C-alpha cells in the first residue's frame, strides 16, 4: 500500500473513533440527583423534657394539702400535654419531610427508568 493510502486509512480510522465516541456520549445522559439529605428538625430541649410524676399523698394531710397537690398535678399534666403536642408536631413534620423526599426519589427513579 502506498504512503498516501496508509494516511487515508489512519484518518478514516481516527474519524470513525471520533464518531463512535460522540455516539457513546449522546447515549449517556445526566441523572438528576437528590439535592439534600433528608432530615428532621428536632428540638433537643423538647425531646429532653419529661413529664413530672404525680405528687405523693402522705397519710394525715389536710384537705388544703390535697387541693394544693391537685393543683400541682394539674399544672404538671398541662405541661406534659404541651410537651406531647410539641413532640407530635415535630414527628408530623419529620414524617412529611421523609415522604416528600421519597416522592422526589421516586420521580428520579421513574425518569431514569424511562430513558
């Protein structure tokens, strides 16, 4: 084969390689990525709160003492209820965040599967 023929073959092989590489690059597409990790807003102080135990009732106390103990227990019960409601609100928000994140992952998976 002549020197000119070899040069044409090399150029032809190089051009074929470039066309093949471009074809492969076009077959590849970008995959969307979940933008941030799922997390929950958790107030550590709220989680650390504990409900107070009922006041002990000793033998021989007066009726006034019983009323006082009842008021203290009622106050503690109301605080406990507020703590529980705050914890439930955090849990509900966390659940919503996790569900929304899962839906985003599902969308990404569906889009990737359709390619």
